[in-house]
């Protein structure tokens, strides 16, 4: 073996040792690095997941939320990370859980779960946000309070119930409901859903709908009763309309609802 090859091998050995020993937070000289967060879960404790794609796109931005302002209900289908530069952010999850993050803390945002960011303090919340997404794919999906659905050729305008409070309240204490209006309950994932009519003044029909938008079963409900009306299998959506609406329009088990949230 030549002296030149020995020297190259020695240098590579030193380099390998240096690479193995060096960690992200370890710098030399006057550089100061502080580890802010190491985690395998999002803020709500669910396992964090990376996005697998051959078209990666990273977006970095700053966000400022004035006192009293909210982001509005939304969700992310891509991994999102943030650092709180100033103020205190409260994140309300669809299940009623509240998460709080103050200046100097890092956030691993929840994925595929509706949430709303709020600034309840007197100081503006300032964030540095990083989306690790995909070309052509939205980083943020807004959740509107009303949605237009097509049911058996009929177009209806429905009020969305997404938050834990709205899912529990439903159409209680409403005196009227438009002829082509209703309420859509979105549970975000399949579950065994049951409905009742306590404190509900309007007689209703309820359709239980699977994640693919297919009606599983339809039940008729009397105002003010506490009888349980349940889905025959796990469903993601429940649609309440005026009593008899589904029958009058030929909607039954097996019918498909178009325009539902993804």
C-alpha cells in the first residue's frame, strides 16, 4: 500500500469519527445552540408522521395573530412545525382539548384534525412556521361553517358541526329550519354514532353516512324525545334534515351524498 493511500485512509477515518461525534446542537467557538424540542408526537400526543412524496416542497413563513383574533377552523394534511416568537397561542382541537404554547416553545402541529388557533392575550402572537408539503398540495384546508351538498340530485345548504361543542349542541333549541337546509355532523373518523332529540324543537330525519358518502340507514325522530337513534355500522357523517325530507326525495340506504369533506 502506498504512503498516499495510507494518508487518505487516515483522513477518512478522522472525518468519520468527527461526523459520528458531532450532533446538531454542538457547535464550536462562540456559537450557542439550544435544543428546544425533541418528540415523536404532535401536540395532542398522537404519533407524528412524515409525508412520503417525490415532489417535496418546503414553505417557510411568519404569522402574526393580533389580540382577540383567531385563525379560523382548519386542518393540515402535511407536517407543519412552528416556533412561537412572541405571545401565547391557544390551539382548540375539535375534541374540545385546548393546547397552549408560549414564546420560546416549538409546536409540532396536529395532522388531519380540525383545530383553531386563538390569541386570548393582550400581546400579538408571532410565529415562524414551516410546512414540509408537496408541490400542488395545499398546506392548509379551511373548514367553512356552511357547505353545499348534492343528495340524489337535490342541492342543499348544511351547517357544519365539527367542534365538540357543536357536535353536542346540534339543532337543539332551534325554532325553524329551512326547507332545503340541515346540519352535517363530521366526526372526522368512523365511529358508532347515535342521536337523540332532547331540547330539540323541530322533528327531524337523520341519515347516517359512511366515510365514502354512502347512506347506511335513515331514522325518523320526534321533537323533544330522548330515544336513541343509532347507525347500523360505524359512520363518519350524520345529516339531519326536516322530518320526511329524505323519504319525499327518494333518498334511502345506499344513496350517495356528494360534496362531503375529505
